[in-house]
C-alpha cells in the first residue's frame, strides 16, 4: 500500500484541478493521504478535503503562522481532535530560516501542540528548520513532562537532532528532497533513521521529486520518493512499501488498517 503521509491538497495551487489531482493519485496507487492543517483558522478547508474515504487530516498551526494566534490553547486543538477524521496534531514546530513568526511565539505555540498531542494520544507532526538546538531542548523538556508520539516530517535537519528525536521514539518522513542531487547530507541521515519508523510523503504542492523538480508536486509522484528511500536503505521496492506501510499505521493508529 502506498500512503502519502503529508499532503496540502487544500492549498490554492490545487483550486483549479483538485479533483483531478486526487484521481491521479488513486490511479498511481496511492491508497491513503493525510491532509495537513497549516493553521487552525483554516481547518474547515482542510477538513473538507478529508470528506473522501481515503483522505484524513490533522489540526494545527504551522510555525510560519504562529503569529496568527500566539495564545493558542491546547484545549482548542484537543476539542477539534474529537473529530474522528483528525488523526494528528500539527503541522507545528520551529522554522528559524524564514522567521515568519517571532521565535518565542513559535516555541510557545509549539508547546501548546505538544500538550494537545500528549492529551489526545495523537501523533505530533513536527516541522523543524535551522532550529536544531532549540528543537532538541523543547522536545526533551516536554517529553520529560510526559511522553508523546512525534513525526519529524520531511526531515532535512542535522544528524544530532535526528538521533535525539529517535531516542524519544520519533518517527521520520522522507520527501522528494531525498532525490535532489545536492541533498547528500539528507540521504546520509535517512540511511541512519530507525528502520521501523520511516514513512514517506510528498508535501505537495511543494518539493516535487526528481524527475519532476520545479513542477507543482502532487501525490501521484510519491513512488519516486519511495524508490529513492529503497535505494538509500538497500531495500527492494516491495520491502520499502511494506516497511513504510507498517510504520505509518503504527504511528497514525486512529486510521483503521484495511
């Protein structure tokens, strides 16, 4: 089973042909997709895409958007997570590359998401970019307060943060970045990820894999990501598919496994 663990199908880039994109994904063998919430205020649009039987969703606010609601309460996330179609908390985290929200607000909002993940038992979908030291500190402090499950999505950060997150039981998702010619450092980290906690994603409409780089990404391109993961890990395509499927359902356990 091919599963795209991170799509943004509510994004305006799909407004002209969303239904066709979803049908192309199905035709390419994508059996399940998780539509990721970019901000709580946009949840209705995110949820609308998840009306389909094979699409699920999350609730959360991306670090770029943290400034929209700096006082975001964990209970707000918990309440929305009562919807059975919500299978994760996030995307949330820290992005010190663009700094589109103040760093202290990013951290404050991130901790609210951690609390919601801990309370609901749903996995935390973590975005981290150029914030390795602070991210390590926060996840370790929060884990000490009480365990929670986390997914380091589209992981491109350093080996040390990866190791520290893995020590807390984190899962990791691999995206089209692993296919980029200049991404050897990313491939080196992928080679060391826990074999039973790796899943795949497109992060569409962003980060289209080779040979589609530069185009709008879509879930139908996921097999190219899986093929690169298989190459890096020395797995057959069948083994890569089976391993990532098992890891996905172990993490996103609100989704019934067919």
